C-alpha cells in the first residue's frame, strides 16, 4: 500500500520545526518591542507664573525641551506626590548637572482657571504642612528649584492611560518614553538612587 507523502516522518518533522521556529521568532520580536522606546510623545502644557496675570501663563510643547527629561504627573490631595516632589527639589541640581530637565505637571479637571487651580494648590500645601516650620508654604518656598506646569484638560492622563499619581515618565532627547513608573519613588535610598542614575545615563544615549 502506498504511503501518503504528507504522513511521512520527514514532513511531520519539518512542519514541527517550522512551528517551533515561528514561535521563537515571535518571542524574539516581542522582546525587541519591549526593549525599544515608545514612539515620540508630545503634548501642550502651561507654565504657571506666580504673581502675574493669568494671560501671562505660557503654553509650551513638551518637545520644546531638548534635553532628556523626567516628567512628574501629580494631583492635589496626593500626599505621596508632594513627598516625591520634595525629593526631586532636593535632587534638582544633580539632574541639572547631568543635563536632565525635570518637569512637574499638575493635573486637574473641572477648574475654571489656572488662578483658581493654583489657589487651591497653595491652600492645600498650607494645610498639609501647617505643623512644619514654613512661614509661607507656597510653591516657591517648598520647591524653589522646580518650575510649575499644569494641564487642566487632563490630556496627559488620557493619552497615557494613567491610573494613579504620582506617575513618572522618563523621556530621551527625542521625546520617546523609555520608562513609566507609578507610585512614590524614594530616590534618596542608595539602591534606588543608583538604579535611577543608570537610567539617566541610558536617557542621554
């Protein structure tokens, strides 16, 4: 009786080999996509100028920052956010020396104007740290090395599907997101600080 060609051991072995090879290729491609940075990310935010008229607030594109950058998304009522911002303020000069911009963006919804938004922010800061020794718990006093930005439309949240704050984005010079972290980061702990500086070196490549 004639044996069907497709049932031969050679054909079965070849088919199995192709399946295994295809699986390995798919896994490799998947790993490469995880290693590659996310596509170019850009968005419009506003820089708040305290003590000036609302119209003086400046709209800027994230891509206008030509250096690698750390973007911090935070909200009012988020205590871990403010603790993290305090750490970033202390490390701001280190970031500057390493050629890294740090951009804190206050996210809010349903606020009528930037003045109202930052008025709420100042009141919140005052309540939060009233037991401390600050005589004027304002942004300029608490975070003198950080420039305040805001997004009243929540565009960053929707674009990145952010579910919590603080959320930290690490972008290279081409505005590609190399890493995204959610939750409080204590960069003053030696092990975390070392890992951070390794990532900063990668951002500058």
